């Protein structure tokens, strides 16, 4: 639980910082809405992926990594098919920012999976 909480705080802080920087660069309200909605989704997806992968890491690390990746992939696909049209945001900005947030936070995830 402690590793999950530390990962959740750090990943949410990193995602929030990246979203803030991106919205400084692109100030169009629709792009900002797409970026912030993807940031919120990425935070939730990362917490769920970590919670799913963590119990499997002791017995089978590849299964944990794979299951976490499947959760992330499903989130991107569902956001593309359901989320983007429902929110009426630009698909490019929404999907690129979501994938970017997930990728960056996946880079430091192994540090918390091992602790």
C-alpha cells in the first residue's frame, strides 16, 4: 500500500506538471481541455495499472508488466473510441497527451514495483 501511495503521488504530480507545461505552450481552450482530460484519465489508469501489476511482481514480473500494459492499451483505445467523441475534444491532442503521460510515468514505475 505504501509503494502504491508513493507512486500515485509522484505520477499525479508528474502528469499535472506536464499537463500544465503543455497548456502553457498550447493555449487554445479545446486543446487545453483535451490535455487536462487526458491527464486526469492517465492518473487514474496509472494507479489502477500499478495496483494490478504489483501483486504479480513477486511470482511473475513479466505477467505483472504485461497486465499493466494491457490495462494502459485498453484505456487508450477506450479513450479514442468513447472518451474523445463524448468530450468533443481534438483527438490528436487528447491521444498524444494520454500516451505521453502514460509513457513518462511508466519510466519510473519499476522503482516502486520493486520496493
